[in-house]
C-alpha cells in the first residue's frame, strides 16, 4: 500500500471513529509497538499543519516516543517524535468534537 493511500485510510478511519456506530480500537487488535509510527513531518503533511504545530500537539501526549536529549547542554533541543497511529487517531478525535 502506498503512502498516500495509507494517509487516506488513516484520515477515513479517523473520520469514521467519530461515528458512534463505528467502534475501532486499534490498541485491541495490534500492539502499540507494532503499529505504524508517524513522523512529525508526515502528520504535518496529512493535516496541512506546520511541523511546529504538530510537535506542540503531540509532545506531551501519552504513547508518543520521544527520542533525544530532554535537557541539553546547548541552547537547542534535538528531539525526535514518533507518533503511533492510535495516538494520531485519539488526538484527531479529541480535536474534532
């Protein structure tokens, strides 16, 4: 499956999850470590947000992998976020109410 069709599938599932008759619980079917993990740049492209806006949305969300030095010795922090699909869906539901 190509990246574009994966993105469309994710957006469709996210939109469907707001429907009460649709009950999709990604965590029940696939373990979090086996889920697709998105980069900040991928989510920014899917949602037409800036990478900074996506980083702010997800940096303190439970389940997001945060890689890098939390307390750097220099002025700039270098942090990499990897966001599981279930977290992307949860945040989308939370802000689409």
